[in-house]
């Protein structure tokens, strides 16, 4: 009896569709990974390197100091106005700004910002106790995307300072009473490595004489607040999530409610109802 031959199974032909799908998924994943790495690299830009080929602008080791304000600690808004003025001049002159490495933050602004004296403590120690590092307040790299900045405790600044001293008059100019236009148009100043503004006894913002002329403003008032350090931005976001939507009012009283004697010796105010109208209980009603 004939036995049936073993049946030969035909090899199964696999559908190419799953392979194509797997390939597409892999390609998309690789593209996504590459895009993420690219995005991260863009966010983590290498810090700008400074050299002796750049030109620098120095206003002092403290905001509004040297000068008559070295023993005071003005409000944050006042100091930001001064700092913004200096940064604007750096932009105008196409120079790197040498920023103070510390900034004074004083809760006693209503006491005219005077750093209160304590026995056996020097003025320097009082100031240091009321100050914090500039890079803990502001994102220096982010500021440098608009105007190049180095801190005055950096190795780059020490190199520039020593080089300018070796060059003498060919390396540094100590200026007073000159406008930013004078400094830009005079080739003697425009070609120097370093311009030193510390001779002025005035607050820094006083150098921006056109600050009330909006067309002369290079940096908006919101510039420095928008340059807050990363930790402060994170803290602000957390606070906003807790508070939700809210309205805020900044009431300026201090210098506006001062009274002055008129020619008859009577005390008068330019804004007679401002004191009453800006009290907390009046605003709430």
C-alpha cells in the first residue's frame, strides 16, 4: 500500500507592514531624541568668552558707588534704574559691562536706605551683611544675550584690569562730566580697552539725563525683572500657582507726601489728599 508522501509546508511569507511600522516608529523616536538634544543644547549655550579684543565699561564695585551713596542701600527699583542706565551705556558704546558681583538688598527702605550702625561693625561689614551675590538675583548669561556682562570678581575682569594698568593712558580713561555721545564720537575713548566711570559722585541713573524721554530709552523698565535668576523664577512660578489669579498695586507714597513750607512758613503738600487716599484702609473701601 502506497504511503502518502510527507506534505512539504510552504514557507510563510511575512507581511512587510509590521516591519515598516516598526521602522517608522524607530525613525520618529530617533528624530524626537535628536530634536530634544538639539533643544537642550540651544538652552545650554556656552557662556560667552571675553578677551582683550573686547572693550569694557566700568562704573564701580557697587551700584551708585563710589560717591556719596556708598553707605546707603536704596530700594530695589532705585538700584535697578541705576543698573539699567549703566547697561544702556554699554550697549550704546558697544562695550562689555563690568557688573558689581554683589547687590545690597535692604528691608529698611522706608528709613531712607541707611544701613543702621551697630557697635564694633564697620561700614563694609554692614554692607556685606545686607548684600547678596548678583548671580543669585539675575541670570547673568541671559543678560549677556542682550548686553555682554562680566562680574567684577571674575578672572576675566582681573586680567583686563591688570592689562589696562600696564597700558596706562593707552589702556584706560577715567572720565567725568562726559556724555555717552562724547565717549562714542571721540576716537581717543572709543579705542581704549577700558572706560572707568567711577569719578562721578552721582547716582548712576543721573547719567541717563534723558531717562524721562521714552524715545531715548534703550532697555525697557521690565528688562531686569525679566532677567531674574532661575531659582527666583521657579519660586515665583510656585507662588503664582498657590495664589492663582490676583491683582497687585504698587502705591508710591514716600517722597510724594512730603510737605514743604511756602513763603509764609505754612507747610503744604503738592498732593494734599494723597496721604489719605493711599492709606490701606482707604484703598480697601
